[in-house]
C-alpha cells in the first residue's frame, strides 16, 4: 500500500466533534470503520488484490484496490461484503458480552457496529451498498446506464440523509452527523459520476477475460450509421458484445467489441460503425 490520504473535510469533522464533546465517541466509531476497511483489504489480499492507498473521508474510509477487473463476480462481491461482515462480527461479540455482563459500554459498541454495517450496506455510492448495487446492475444493464441509475439513487439518498439530519438536529441539538453525511454525499455526487465514467473507459481499454473462463456474448442488431459514442453505452463489463449490421434486412457485416475498442484507441470515439467497417476493410 502506497499510503493514506486524508480529506480536509474529515479534519473539519474531527474539529466539530471536539468542540461539541463527541470526540471520544467519534474516535471509537473511527476505530471500527478502520477495522471494517481492514476486512476489505485482508480479503482482497487473499484474492491477490493489492491495495494502492486508503482515503479517509467524512463518510468512512475507501480502500483503492488494483487488479480487481479480472476477478469473477463472486470474488468481487465477497470483497465488498467483507467490511460489513467485520462490523456484524463485532456486533455479535459485544451483544453477547452485554448479555453476560450487562454493561452500557458493550451496548454502545454493539449498536455502533450494527449501525456501521447497516449504513455501509445502503445503496449509496461509494459505500459498499452502492458498489454492490452497481455490481449487480452491471449484470442487467450496460455500464453507462448502471452508473446513471446508481448516481440517481445516491443523490436521492443524500437528500434523505439531509432531511433526517435536520430532524436529528432539532431532536438532539448539536448532533449534526447525519446532516454532514448528507451534505458530503450530495456535494460529491457529480465528482463520483465523473470518476465512475472515467473508470469505465479505463477498464474497457484493458478488458480481459476474467478467470480465463468463457464470457457470455451480447448480440446487437444495429444500423451502420450508429455513432460510436452511442455504441459505448451498450457495452458491459462481464459480457462481450457482437454487433450485426443489416442493410435492407440482409446481413452484411459483423463487428466485435475488440474491434471497436481498437478503433477507439487509434481514433477516439468520434465516428460511426461504418468507419470501423471501412478501417477493417483497409487493414
């Protein structure tokens, strides 16, 4: 791992919790957030996935991993759920400890881990729940469509967090935790969508056959004048696409996904499918 990056907004949260007397509780929560992220990293190492760095944000920690593109769907899913599973494990431990010793400290620890597990499984990107949602939707929709769905859901949830944060502030003065989370998620949604789109293009250019297994095909029947940038919106991560071109209901050409990617690498996304056909004929 190359290092740890701390967002300035996280430092502001530390200052606010110190001013309003929540610093000790915040640091306990941060401890279990770190253990949560350690779960992702450890399971990732088991699957030979290395962690480049960890980013500390107001809504938790994000482990940036490399070499995940070629993992199977199941392995990706296991890595994503490993963090919440750590919190569920500690919830069970402290809940059992409380039944034996009946201590408010154990209740706080148990509730903290239960809430962390629930929070991280919410369908908000970049939380684990948002990434799991994206992973599942990628099996149903093209990746660009998936990104738009996930970001819209994340935006809706961030507004809900802000509403709940205002209610929380009214009922429990000086407790602005939910409001801060909602504002942060809403503020970063555009940046996250840009990052997801960039990641899509980067992974598309390096697309490989995961686990050396046969990848199912997606067949499309299109017009030769269809723009390449519209074709990109039809591509998936876990499927290879084949495009059939008909003229006057007669089959004329077949273009494979790798040919489209090769063309994009050479000349960019401007042009149509007929340009790719002409390029193939010349070569």
